[in-house]
């Protein structure tokens, strides 16, 4: 049966409820069921349902109205981005968003893909599932991070599933599964706590089992890297190995010192390891957004009320990412485009997931889980190091954290959102990194 979710933009004049299928919608919205399941259920409540969605024109009009009605602050008092996202960047983003941006193009792209939803551990999980036409394709589950969604991975689907059309061989083919984490996009919003990275990792293993995969690999960046590390540590049946573009390899003593803002012991470190510590110290000093989401996510009501507030908060992830995004709104044609950025922000807005997505930080902080630390993965691991990532994990740390390291490579270009910004490099890394596991 096809599950159709009619969604509506957030607003004080339009009360929201969460339906049984986890989709945010107005009280007046309806869900239509038709057709038959394309894949059999494997157990009670394990049904996999085809999924589609509609956003009314009125919701997009309301979004544009709110953008145009933004009350702007004064300009920053510095000539750089040290106080946050510059006013000029946000005003140009808002102008383009309200006047020129077309969400329907992204919506059509999403709808052209096979979308499904299934209930796991009491919560509906939305995922995209594209099977390759090539025989013996290797199943791959890819997990996004914050402030991300499956939109981050749209550029890599075709090259991974249809490699012969993108410079690869049929033997490079993958079946691709891209879920939305709980609280993100079309997945359900948890109504109780407990949905942290370890539980998501277990849910992904269940998802791959339901899809009938007896052998598969996993990939992740940002929160997706943490989830994927936990998948590797849990080592569910069928998981052959993992790939990460934000490796969790920081030694325990260094990780603890960084987290508590204490001096890091560096006397026994190599020059490369010392540079990595400096990068990590800079990142820890920059993550005010993570601290507020980790401690007070419910306070961020502005993310649900103002499109511009939501966009500004999402853009200010880290200095290099902000630079890479800001240049798109300054007219530079490199990496992410204006539409790339706004596709993702608009999905957050239309699904009202600014706060529900941010609660993942609260889950992690409450559970005392290390973001960059070693998780105890013994399965085969492939590591890709992009130069503009939060930190560059040295091979020495990667070899200690991942005793079964099968691939380690430093790329010439790319940042935190590697699959989104540099899909060609990213796809090549997955092909190369997992080749020995086929």
C-alpha cells in the first residue's frame, strides 16, 4: 500500500499533530492508502510501505511570506564571520529563497526515487531504497548528519547504483539505502527519549534485515559517522564493514581533555597529531550550536517560527562549511549551490524538524557518548579524510582505533558535507574502500 503524507508548514494559526505514521500534518490533512506492498513484511509491525508526500502551495506561500517579513538585526561589527553568519549572506539568501527558489524541483527529484517507510522499535523510519540494475551489487546504507537529511546524498545515488554510466565498472555497483534519522525529514519524531546513536544503529541493522540483505556495508558522516561507528561496534549479522568520512579515532585521554576544556597532553604526539589536536580544540570552541541543542533544544522555538532563523542556525555549523556555503550566495560557482543549500533548509522548514532534529544532541550529551572518540570497531573500516573537515584524523590514530583498517586516504578537496559537495571524490572513495569486501 502506498502511504501518502500531506504535510503543512508550521505556524501558530495552524495547529500541528503527529499522525500514527509520524508525519507532521494539520488536523485537517488526510492520509490515503492504496495499492499493495512492494516488499513483504518479515514480522508483525515490520511492514514496509511505499511512501509519497505532498506540500500544498499554501505552505510554500506562507514560507515566502515569513521570509519577506523577517525583522533584520543590524550588521555585524566585524569584517569576517567571527560573530556568525554575515547579514549580507542571510539577506541574499532570503531574497533568493523568497523570489527565485523553486522547491518543486527538489520535490520532483525526491518523488522520482523509491521512497518507503517502516516502523522500527515503535517509530516510523523513512528511507530511500534504490536497487542497482547490475547483478551482485553490494548493499550500502548511508546515514546523514546534522544539519542534514537524505537530500545530502541525492548526488551519489546514480553513480553508486549505475556505475557504468559514471566511469565505473559493473562490479562497482551498490544497492543504496538512505534513511532519515529519527526527528529528521519524513521519519517519525520521537515522543520519548532514548533515540541516540546506539539505538539508531540497531534500527538500521533491523532495516537492512527487513530488506532481505544478508551482507551489506554502512557509511556515515557527522552524526552518520557516529551511528555507523556504533553499527561497526555492535557488529550485527550481515554487516561486512563500514566507511566513514569523519572517523571516530581520538584517543581517550585526549578526547576527555578536549571535552572538559582541559590541557591536552601533547609531549608524546607527532607533529601531525599535534596539528589534529589544534583542529579539535578549535572545533570544540566553535560548537555553541551543539551545546545549546545538547542542553536546551526545546528553547529553540525560533527554528519552528522563522525560516530565516532556521536557515541561519543551520548554516553556522563550522567555519569552513560556512565559507563554502556563503560563497554560493556571493555568486561563486564551486561545490554546493544556492539550491543545494535551500533544498535542505526547506525540507527542515516544511517538516518542522528544526527542534526534533536538534534533540539528537541532547540524547548524546545525556548518555555521555563521545562524538570523536573511539567506539571499539573491530570490523573492516575504510576512512576518507577531506581537507576541510572538522579535523583530519592521522593514520596513526585510525590504525589504533580501527585495528582492521582496510583503506585510508586523504582527498585534495572537500569538507564536512563531502557527499553533497564533492560527490565524485566521495563515490570513488566508496568504490575503492569497499572493493575488498565484495
